C-alpha cells in the first residue's frame, strides 16, 4: 500500500456512538472486553462478538435477562461504545502477535476473554457476520477452550463464503486511495439513501445502531484491513475450521444483501451434524436486530454443557 494512501487512512475517526454501560471494561491489545453487571445469580454466560463496522451494543438488548452474564468484545482498533466506565488493564492480558484489524488478532482477544472471564460453565458465544469467523478462528487457535461451548453463528462469514454480488459490485472499483473519499461520501449521505438496499426493513434499534457504521473504527485503515483480511480468510479457510466447534446454531437470514446466502449455506452444511442450521425468515443480514425471536433459547444447550 502506498505510504500516501496509508497516511490518509490513518487519520483518526471520531467516536460517534456509545451507550450507558454498567460493568467493567478491560483493554486487551488494541481491543477491549466489557463485562456487564447482572442483578441475579448468573445462570449462563454469553460472549458477543460483533460484526464488521458494528459495536458490542448489537447484543445488549438481545441478552437482557438478569441471570445472563454478558461479556462483549470490542474488536481491535474499534471504538469502545460505553459511557461512564474507565477501561482498565487486566493482569491476565498477554501480548497478541497477529496484525491488528484481522480476524486472527480478534480471535486472540476472544480467547483471552474466554480463558479468564466466564463465571458459569454454561457458555454461549454469539458472533454476527465477521464475528462468526472470529469464533471459528479462535476455536482453531485454542481448541480446548471450546469443548463444552455452544456457538451461535448469525449470518456468519464462513470458510469458502463470499460477499454478496451487490457488495462486490460496490467494492471492486475501489482502490486504496479512494477509501477515505468513499467513506466521506457514505457518511455525508443520509443512511436512508443506501439503508433499505443493504439493511432491509428498518426499525428503531436498527436505525440507531446502523446509522453510525462508518464511525465504528478508530481509523480508515482498520476498515480496509478488515475487508481485505476477511476476504482472504474466507478464501483460505476450509471445512477443517469446523473441527473444533461441538454444537450450536447457524442462523441464516431469508435475504442477505451483505453476504452470499447460498455460499453461506453450502459452507454451513459441511459443519458437524451436531450443529443446527436454522433458515430464519429474517429480512436482512441483521437477524438479531430484525427480531430477537430467532435467537435460540438456552434450553437448547445439550446436556453435556449443563454438567
């Protein structure tokens, strides 16, 4: 990448979205892990891994039971979307050797959270879109952590997956030098101009979370690196990526204008038979934001995980 392009890309992006948060936030590398306070005794632990250009608020309303311990990742070089909490450096943090902004780096953040934070043995990891790839990569890096873990892979980036034809058509002509210009253009357009096309039918929560997408990262370089890395990861990864997940659910939307739905289904069908594939009626890539009804109940956990 030309140094002049890199200079343009590393100009900081101001944080544009945050919510009140009650809990603790731990810095891990250039990312973070937030642990929400819960009022009841924790019966299950949910770890949420957000998608490309999203933030951890994607999961907060979906998992609001007082008995759910909610642990939320902030991927590398993304803004931490919390008010009123000062991030702390935990003594369990270890340096990450991968390149920031990659699935491999964020998988290391997830594994440090997994190894140190859950207080229950009843663990679900829910990843949306790019977050699905982060989970598969994390399980590849540290298989033992995932022996008794349930995974929910929502509209996930998967081995041999593809971007939708619509997204590919937008990205193909874009060179590195054009990225800052393109992002400024998108940010200056009302989200309604492209929202329906890519995001499907809007509702208040979707509008709230998706209108600030291009302010999620701390710089433009992270956006470019995320895209290039996730395309390379999909191309490089194969069905062996599924070897370390035991059970859980693929949530597939009825319509996906971000990822290629057929490629997603083909890939999911190569996973272990203990993984369920649920073809939802969700009208967009953002299944959880379309309706919480698609999220599996905790009673679907196999008995092995209840021990």
